[in-house]
């Protein structure tokens, strides 16, 4: 089941994210979700986030 996360961003970061989402024709939340997923995948690949065991 999907979980919800709320973020508070500095104005400058929000504006950059908004501009990026507009350029891609998608909502800010959708772009933020994609970026978080990508960051977690990359952290796993680099060994910064160990793979889950025994769940």
C-alpha cells in the first residue's frame, strides 16, 4: 500500500522543482516521487542503503 510523505522545501528549491515539472508537463508531486525513487535505487546500487533482509 502506498504511503504519503509531506515535505517542506526552501522557496528556491520549490521553484526549481516547479520549473522542472512544468518543462516535463507533469505535476510537481509526480516529479518529486520519481526523484525520490531514483535516489533510493542509486543509494542501494552504491551500497549506501543495504538491501532489506527477511521481510
